[in-house]
C-alpha cells in the first residue's frame, strides 16, 4: 500500500478486484464542479462522503478504482 493508493480488495463474486485510491480536495472539486465550501457543507450535512485522515497534515477522499 503506498501513500495515495490504498489496499486492494477482492470483488464479491463479480470476478473483479477494486483498489482504493485517495484523491485530494482539489481533485474532488475538479471532478464534481462543486466549490470546496459546498463540498465541506455537504459533508457536514451528511450528504457527501467525508475524507479520511492520511497523516497529521493530509486528508484524502476515497475514489474506488474497479480493476481489470
């Protein structure tokens, strides 16, 4: 497991593996076209997935990459 790529999980019967990839808030903003403040407001309201603490000064949002 490296810093931004998390553990690989075996798929549940579908024959595919999934890898958890952590992405930055900047990437989430780019992917969703939402502002940072909107994303954090939605997190507070429970309407957007919360980020995970990766280290003392870094958070990451989970983006699951379905394997081949």
